[in-house]
């Protein structure tokens, strides 16, 4: 249907928005499964007019890696403009005809997703009318704007705009799917109306569908992936926003200001800068979310490969739109939580440059208040005074009402509808004061909500940004690429002496997050198995051994005391009466100092330390310790032959699998310890044979999903060459269990085996 004409009696999907991204990804996906789609332009009518002239068709160009271009013609069921009152009224008047409508697409840019947006108001009004007219209809809303939890956000906005009496109806009939879109899309050089895209990536459109609203067959559409488990989409979003979108945002302002109109023109220094930004700021920020460094690097490597497409690049000014919103969503949202989580992290010079460069782009050259347009306040900016490169057009329109001219260096830009950030920058740049610029930067960060005035690192960051920004605007200004070349040269200088090498290594070790592959830790969900608090810290076995070696107390007496009395005795003897110089004692002191309890350690105030631990919530305490220790996750030691521990796993107790991973410990197998193996097998009614043990371990591999098998055995363990398999053997020995159960199972399940030889338990049986 158009505003006045129905071309088909069946409309399956309606799109609010007509942007290139939506037309290059979502609409082709729906057409792939033969859905009839209506596209609504939210403002203006240029696309509507052109599409109507072309018999409700539009084209999408794909630039292959070899430079060839293929063109797809996409057929629509109708078009209309919500920015033209008559067309909007006609479309809403035809809602009763939408008997087959099942899907609603939304693509209005990040700036359009807020309660005051006319697009959101129109969407809310449409959904209300639709569910009122079709009370049995279930609708799926799918967004193509890359915001974390975008479906949840749109849902909250729509329900806020809907009359209270109708909120339950909309909430129960409309599913707002979280989604992620990833396809670099520009416009055809000769026609800005035509999407001009890279080859279709494997995850061009990822949709969360937790309640099974979407056809499973969608998962087989090229470029489409469905996420049906809670939080599965979170990792996709973190990597997309925190790597691909973040680096895109970090590069385009330097390119635009340098009169480089496409990302394909980026010089090598820009990619060196992006490498540093990922290494110093983005990857550490993503690691705190539990993502693996390998996955982060793999995604970054793929993204850089896509950016370096020889025949395809994005219009730098087009990508530069909505600058401050993109900065907060893509860069600050990744980096600011890391500042809070890691007290030793300081935003790098690369992030300082990314911020200062973006602010330079948003700085108007005139001192007026900007031009008020239907799309918000519009300003005029000035590129750096550098020579342009390339032979393309000197002036072009990169978005509706916005043009750039690389010959004169002038460019139009908008940021938000009110133009608050450019207005602040105009005042700061006019003042000529670094202090005023610093205060402006602090104001912007404070407004976003990620800034802490009490944190010296944020204040230093704001001052650093201000100092670099002043270099860009103070007469004579320094070009952004000159500054970038300078800072990259400084940060990649060769290490010239031993002290420089030592300092670099120390900094690298101190800032690197680690995986602890062997621990005796448990998550809070495992109740008393989780050892934490000052008493557990003081009674760890190394300190117990040191205490019993030096204190006039018999092991039997000590072990008969309650845990609190044991901790009191160790504290008094090793930390008060003696200097806590041993490695075990220093571990306690270091831990307490990092927790901020150094004053209590200095006064040896154990009751106050206990009181502090009593106020801690276990899950929050785990997060705190992992942040301070820079631990991505730990691997537990899980013993299925321990009835107490086994009960948590057999009962499927929910636990923090992101920070606590499993390892299957099988000492009893190598020791041939049938006093432990027998009762465990009996619980599952399994025979005491090789087959019974194999079946038992297979069930525990399925339950635990371990990282590896592990075993600690004495040096006396011997593996006989003749330990042949005897399927009928009752209670086979450790050598046979190793060769014919553990190793074959490890091979079939592709699990490593960690063997620690030489451990002797109960060397002193009195302990």
C-alpha cells in the first residue's frame, strides 16, 4: 500500500524508517521468505517519491572483495511518509486492512529512540490501534539500531507513551525483540538513495527470540541468526558495540576533519591507533564482562579486514552523525565501567584522542546559536587546513539537509535536536581557556552519568582531553592527523634500555587480566562450600602449617577448636606476636590492603575486620575480588565422589558459570580408591567395572561440562605396560582405569588431562 493505493491485499510487515541500514538488511531478509513489506519514511518523502516512480522497487548494491558490484532489486508492497500529514492519515486509516500483519521493523537511528521522538510516538499510536482492532493478533517488533537491549528500550518507551488503560493490551500482544545488526552500508556514489554495502556478513542480523515468536526457519536465512537463550545476545552486542562500532566511531572524526571522505582512505597510522585503543581500553573493558581475549581479538581482526576492503568504504561524515550519542553508547559504555571496576586502570592517550577529536568535529565555527531545522539544530564546522587527497567530488550531500565540501573544508552537522553539545563547545572554544574546556568536558561526562568527580582518574582524563582539544582549535591549530602521528610515534617507540623494558613488562603484567586454572573456590550458590571471609583466609592450610610449626599447640588441640578460635590464634601468633613476613602471611596482608582495610591491619583490629566482612554480600564480594585481582574467571576443583558437593550438581543448583568454571577431579581413579568409587557407582546402580566407571564419568562430564580432567597422585604411582583391558574385572586398579577409562574418555570428549605427580596426602597424619 502507498498513502493512497493498495497494491496487495496482504501486508505481512511494516517498517518505521527508511534508512539505508534497514533497507539493506531487514527488508531483504523479509523478502527472502516472501513477506510483503510496507516502508514508512518517518521524516521527509524523498524515498517515497523515488520508490513510487520505480514501481515500488528499490535497489541494493553489494561490493564484492574483487571490486565487482552486484545489484539486488527489492520489491515493496507499499510506501508512505509519516512526515506528510495526508499520507500519515491515509496509512493509519487503513489499519483495519492489515489482517495479515505480523512484524514491525524499526530503524530510526540511535537519536530517534527516546520518548520525545516523533517516530516513537507514531510507533506507539500504530501499535495501540493495531492491537485494539485485532485483539487476537501477536506482533513482533524488530529494531535495526545498534543499542544494547534495544527491544527492551523501545518497549519501555512505547509503554510510556501508551495510555495506561491500554498498556496491558500492548504488553501482552507485542514482543519487542532485542537485536543486533552488522553490515557496513554506504550509498551508491552516483545515487545517495541506493544502499551500497559490503558482502553479507554471517551475523548481519541477530535476533533474540526467547518465547518462540519467530519461525525457526529464519535461522537458515543467509546472514540471520536467532538467539533463543537468555543473555546469549549480550555477547553479540558487547562485541559489536565495544569493538566494531567503537573503533568505527573512534576513526571517522579524524578522517572527516582531514578531508578524507571515506574510511577506505584511512592512512596506516589510523589502524595503528585503533590497535592501541583496542589493546589499552576496549579489550580490558570487555574482559570485565567475561568475554575471552581470544574472541575479542578474533572479532577485531575480522572487523579490520572488513574495514580494509579495497573497493568499499563508508562516508566518514555519514558515520559521524549523532556523534555524542554514539560516543556514549559505543566508547564510554565500554570504558567507564572498567574505570569503576579496576582501580589501577587509567584511560589511555588513544581514548583521549578519540574524545578530543570527536569534540573538535562538533565545534561550530560561527558564534551563532545554529540554524533551527525540522530535524534539529544545524551547525557549520570547518575541516583542518590540510590538502585534500583523491579525485572524487569535492562537495556532496551526506544526509538529508547536510553537506560536506572538501575543497573549502566546510561541513554541516547536527548532533541532537537541541544541539546542546555543540553549543557547549562553542562557548568553551570561544573562552580560550583550558580550564573552561576541562569544566565543559566534566559537565558532559557528568550529564552522561559515568563520571565521578571524586575519582582523580576522571578529572585527569577530562584535563587531558581539554589540553589535546585546545591544540586542535588554538591558533595556529594543529591538525588531528599530525597529533595522531605524534602520539602513535611516542607510544610505539622502541624500548631502548633495560629500565624501559622492565617498566613495560611490569606495566603489562600489572594490567593483564588472568585466568586462574586451578582453585579450590566455589560460588556463593554453593553455600558453606564457598570459603570466604577473614576466618577462612586465616585458617588456610599454609597458615595452619606455619602456626603449628611455631606455636606450642598440639595439632589435635588446634583442630578441635571452632573456626573462629583457630583464626584468633593464628592472627595473634603470626600477625601480632610475630612479624607477618612469610609468603602466606603477606598474602593475607596484601589482600586486606587491597580491600581497603590497611588502617585496620595497621592497628591489628581483627574484630573490625570481621565486622567489615559481615557487611559484604557474597556475590558483590566475588565481583570485587575478581576486579581487584584482575581475574576473568577461575576453574574450580570439582570432585563428584564428595557427596556434599555432588548434591549441588545433581540438584542443578544455578550458579555463576561466567566466573566459576569446572574441572573434573578424578584422584580416586588413579589411586584405585574403591572405598570412594564403590559407593558413588552404587548410587547410580552401576557395576564396579571399567564400563561402570566409564558410564559414571560420562554422566559427570555432561553435568559439569568441565574445562579439563585433573588428578593428583603420589610419586609411587606406576603405569604398567601390561595393563590390558579386562571388561569383566571387578574393581580394576588405577593403572587400568587410567588407560581404559580416563584417557579414552578424555580423547572422545576432547578434554585435556592435568596430572600432578608427587603429592602425598596426610604426610603428618596428626593434621
